[in-house]
C-alpha cells in the first residue's frame, strides 16, 4: 500500500523530470501522466513569460494536492473493496 511519503516522492521525481521537459516516462499510471504533463505545461508557460513565479508555484501546489488526493482516493477505494470482499467471504461461511 502506498503511503504519503511515497506519493510525494513520486510527485517530486516527476517534477524534476518535468522541469527538464524530458519526454513522458514509460510505465506511469494515468494520474502520474496527468501530473507530469501538467507540470510540463507550467514550466513551459513560466519560461515563456506567460505566467509569473508566484502563479507557477501556486499552480504546482494545486497540481500536487490534486495528485495526492487522487492517489489516496484510489488507495482508499481499493482498500474498501478488499474489506468488503473479506466481510462477504466471512458472512457466507
């Protein structure tokens, strides 16, 4: 099961790669792909002068929050599904 530090570590790794505008890494989940591409857009807009540093940091923070919340929603949903299956198996015996 993922823990918060692992989710943040993955987000930081993707952020470092996005800052270099590297190609989309293979093997990412859909949520990780979305975070990565969104961070790339923020970096491109900042470098092009379309947004200032404060806005870039604010957007990056919002992207991180959405990614972390989404990761936990997915984890929670899977966990609840597993618990329900366990309860069903126990009650059927």
